[in-house]
C-alpha cells in the first residue's frame, strides 16, 4: 500500500508553500512554529503542503552542501515588500536545518506533510543550475534520503514533484526546453505535439525513477484546472495518458478561472497584480498646483474597493451559476480520477486565486466559495481538500474565526473518499 492508501481519515490540508520558512521573522506569521501549528490544529486541519526546496536540500550539481542561502524576493508574486506568499524581504534561510525542525514539530502536533516544490530562486540561482531530468530526479531522491535519514518519512503523505505542472514553477531548464519546441504552433490548446511529448516524458521518467526507489510513496504533480483543460484536454490530440503515472489528482480550481465571473470586474488588471513593480503607480496631472506640485501619484490599489464590490455583486447575484460551474468541473475531475484510478485531492482552491489582507478588501467571497466547494468535493469523494490557498497565519482576515475553519475542516474530514466507497470507511469518517 502507498502512503495515501494508509490514511486513517481524509486530510484537511493547508498550503503553506514556502511561507513556513520564508516568513519566519517578526510579524511574518511563522516566526513561532509552535504557535502556527497549534492554531492550525485548533482550526481542525491535520495536514500541510510545504515547499521543501529539494534543489536547496540536496547537494549542488558540483556536490556541495550549502546550509545558508540569501533569499531575494524576485519572482511573482513575491515582490519586494508586497508578497502574497513567501518572503517580502531579502533574508537568509537555512532550508536543511529548518526542514528537519519543522517536520519534527509537525509530527508532535499530529500534522501530516505533503512534500512539494515551486523551485524558487535564491541569490545563487540554484534553480537555474539543475538541468535535465536526471538532475531533477537526483535532487528529489537526495531530499527524500535526507528526510528518511532523520526518521521523518512517517510524517509524509505524498510527493508533489512540481507545483502546477507544467507552468507554475521555477525549474528554468524545463521552461527553456519547452521554449525550443514552439514550432509548429499549436492549432488548439497551448502546447504542440512536441511540447506535449516532452511534458509527458519528463513527468513519466521522474515518477518511474522515484517510484522504483520509494515504492510506497504516493507520487504525482499538482495541476490547475486551466492547465489541465487548455494544455491537455484542448490539445491538438487530447493527451491525458500522463495521468496513468499519477497516484493522485491535485487540481486547483478558483472562481477567477471562470471568465464569465471576471468579465467587467477588472480583477486581472488590479488585485491579481498586487505589488507588481511594473504597475505600482500612475501619475495624474492636476490643473493647478497644491503645495507646489502639479501632479499626484496614484497607487495601484486605489480602485481595489470598486473592483471588490463588482466581484462581490457578481458572486452573490449569480451564486447558483458559479455553484453549477464548480459542480461540473468537479464532476469532470471525479470522472478522470475513476478512469485513471487516482486519489482525488486539492490544496489550493475556491475563491479568487490572488488576494491579500488589505484595508479595501474583505474575505467574504473566499469563505462563501469554500463553504460551497468543500461540500461538493466531499460528495465526490475527495481524500484531501483545503479551504483556500490563504489558510496561513499571515492572512489575518482569513485565518481568524477558528470556529468557521473547524466547520470547513469537519466537512473535509467527514468525507468518504471515492476509492473506499463500498468498502470499510476510514476511521473517523462517515458515509
């Protein structure tokens, strides 16, 4: 049996990405790991998905073990001072020491760990030094060996090879290779036949190699609904055979992937670009001088309140429509899970994908979307699920209200995963 097959109950999982390490400073939300984990458990969650930085944990291509890295926020959406996730400031991190300490604490609090990576850059650009599928396999294998050597593999529930495959990560070699295969242009979808073959072969080779060494570990890669639909289901030749290699489906669904919901709200040009250095300010010329000035600087968040109100009205006036969209999308994923015999799960979901605590913004849509989404997912047999991709201590507006979180977590943990229907239910679950 593999790790996901042995779970005693479904996982209410929080995507703590790289924030668990990169926000470990005063006011960062993760400065006190005991406090963060205690509050997580208080809210009913029993698992976290972490970026474990395999390219930093493993030795460099030259065989050098590095303990300390200078971490520079230089990749969307980790803009300097305005990060949604991860670090907003330049800082030093100790990934190897931190991973063992944090996973040990997870065990103490009864929190399971999903291993993942975004392959985030550090000042030495290690993410650009890992080239080729064999090097990619090596860093993951040596990271697993590192965890195993410290006796912590019993906390691990799965391995997510690359965040939101094939696009949402910083493995530069992978993107460079895709860029060499752009001709002939795809007539439908986003990838041509050569790119689809590369994406399929890279994933298959990686999973096969790691599965040979770690046969009981559930292995797959996370996706988004947009990637799955546009890259594979709408391809010149629909190409879903790579799902045969996967032990689970973690497909991220957000309401802002629905173009009808976003139409006319200006979400994508405003809130979704929060902190983007190219759009931080505009300059407004005035007719007369005030305090000696003939212009004023308008920050990019100036219209957040107007945009949010448009989104809230759109959400509430047509909530039945959005509920139907969630249900249809989840039905498609449930069908794929059965077809390819995969566990179903989700670690990022439901409300708008990019958001932040801000004086002009609230969390109503995210909470209401989670209430709808987790119920629909539970009915379709999800083994693990989340409340949002903002279930972090530093998103104070979403993190508050432990009772609300416990209600969401109870729905997730009370589901009967589809692969066990008709069998004995998981301990702590109900049909």
